[in-house]
């Protein structure tokens, strides 16, 4: 049987969440999906159109690598928030890892 202690292992409440981070994280994931779509389609394309080339160059210039970087940065920010909250609840949050 698993016994959970009060205040440990519980998700944060909605008012404790940083909604802006959730929105930007969703935007970053959408960007990653769009870039991956174009990379996959580019590798399996059977015919080409002039508009495809322009669209591929736009995605390449403005998106490739940027959304992954943004998502990685948001992971670091989320981890920092996690460690700050853990430091308030336990004596040594480094022992969590």
C-alpha cells in the first residue's frame, strides 16, 4: 500500500500554476510540431510546388531550432520554480535527486 504524506507528491493547485509559462510552453510545442511536420514532409515529398519551397525556407529561417530552444529554456524555468518550492517545503531539496 502506498501512503502519501501531507504536502508531498501532490500536484500544485490551479492558482499556484504560472499560466503564462503554460501558454508559452504550448506555443513552443505547437512550433515543434509544425517544424517536424515540414521536416517529415520534406523527406517524403513526391512532387514540388514553388509555394512549398518558399514555405520551407520561411519555416527554416524563422522556426528550426528556435522552438526547441524556447521549450528547453521553459523546462529550466519550470525546474527552477520546482526547486524553489521544494526548498520551502523540505530542508534539503537537493536530496530529491
